[in-house]
């Protein structure tokens, strides 16, 4: 009986941790979509990592997307020149310490006069530790991107 009660207590503790992780991960993605660098910076720490292994070895990239620490992460994201981003989730689920988002993202680059928008199929895995983003990991289908038109 004691083993059973301990197991139930452990499951409840893990569920609460996942709810907190989901809140932190959702806050990160909201700030990321809004390009709110102050809010993003508040969720990062010196060991935070932003990586997209699907960017490695691709032409047209200024090196692979693999940044450590708030300064490198925020500088890298700023360099993209994104003016708007919007995730469309097909599925979101949690695993202890991680939130997995599957779907696509609409991204707009440029200025009001010259805008380029694309929809990228993407899986994003956010790892949360101590209420901070330990890792933002994207798997982006760059070859599957579609151009979006502006009205």
C-alpha cells in the first residue's frame, strides 16, 4: 500500500512539473513570435541553447543555427530580420522537462515595402529547467516551405 501511495504522489508531482514547464515554454514561444527580445532574454540563462540541426550544411545560411547563451541567441534571432512569426500547432504534448510542438510556422522577413513570407513545416522541442529555457530545438523542413502572398 505504501508503494502505491508513493507512486501516486510521484505521478502528481510530475504532472505539476509538466504544467509549469508548459507555461514557461508557451511564454517563450509567445515572446519568440512577437520578437519581444526583452521577454525572451528574461527566460534565458548562460547555459541556454538554440539549435536547428536541419540548418547544418545548408546553402544560403550564415553558418549553422547553434547558439549558446542569451547574447548569442538573441543576436542570432535578430539577424534574421523577422517582422512577424506565427506558429500553427497540429499537436502539442509534454514529456518531463520538455514540450513538443508539431505543426508549421509562418515567418515574414523584410520591411513594410518589401516583405517575404513563408510557411515552414516544423517540430520545436523546448526543454525547460528551473523555469528557464534550457534548449530551443527546431527541426525545420526548409525544402517543404511554401511562399505566402500578401494582400
